[in-house]
C-alpha cells in the first residue's frame, strides 16, 4: 500500500510541482514520504486490529494471565511493529529512488525520514491498542481507520502550507501530522532554503512525535489496566 500510494499520488499530481512556491521539482520527492507515513500510521494501528481479534477469540485473556508486566503487552508488539516499519521504509525508499526521488539532504535526510516513520508508527500503535482495549470489538477498528485518514489528509499531506487557503490551511497549521510530515520530507525538499535541514525545520516534528507518542502509549497502558479490572 505505501508503494501504491507513492506511485498513484506522484503520477496523478505530477504537475503540482509547477505551483509557484512548491518546494521541489519532483513530485516523487513530495509523495514518497507521504506513502511511507501512511504505511507507518496504518502499520501502527494494525496492532489494534490484532488486539481486537485476540480479545474476541479469548487469546488475550491468556496473555494477561502470564506472570509478566502488563507493560510488555504494549512494548513487545510495538517493538515488532517498529522492525516491520524499518523494513517497509527501506523498501519504499529503494523503489522511490528508482522512480526518480533524490535525497538532497544526504544521510541526514534519510535519517529524518526513518525517525518520522518510526515516530508515527509509535503514535499509531498506542492509539490503536488503546482503542482496542476500550472497545474490545471491531467498532474500535472503524475509529482507528477514520482517525488516521482525518489526521493525515487534514495536514500538509497533499500540498505545502504556503499554497493552502481557507479552513484547510488553518487546520493543517495546527495539526501535529504537518510537523511530522515536514520532518519526513526535510531531506527531499527546499534545497535552496537557508533553513534546509536546519534545527528550525526538524524540531517541530521531533516535539510532535515525543508529545503525541507519549500520550498515545499512556492511553494504551491505561486502557490495558482498565481492561484488566
């Protein structure tokens, strides 16, 4: 799906780079990080789908009976998900470069993309698990999917903030996903910008990941304790 999203968006909206002020002349540079971020977000909330299935089949009751910390029921699956996200990101980057994507930021730009992907996957995992423990059935799955689409597409997913207008610009400007996407793209856009790959370009994404990741994992752990009551 990340590869599909990357190719579809980059091909369909290839002319978006002609908009005055667009930060890159390659559509693949803009939409490859979006594909990776969507894959990372759904890879994270996918833990919620798995947890719901295990709860409905009764398997999760066995896990909760094991003589170990409840925190491991959150951190264990999260670690496995992050490994998969690294693999997914690597594959998409290779295909993206083959299709014309260019990292003007070098190794540091690639590192920022990995950090953004792992951070968003962590946020998605905490959110997905928290909802799974709260709803305990597939109602939670619907909320997971809808929330991811809303958060991602009410951000700078399609175009940068400077070409947005109206209410969408207002919402995208305060949406934490916009900062995370900026972090993901920092090594692929704004080559002529003096802030290219500077602290000013990345700190917002790092703060968004830190705050949202902490809140999401806290939500998951508290929901798990509530499930055990």
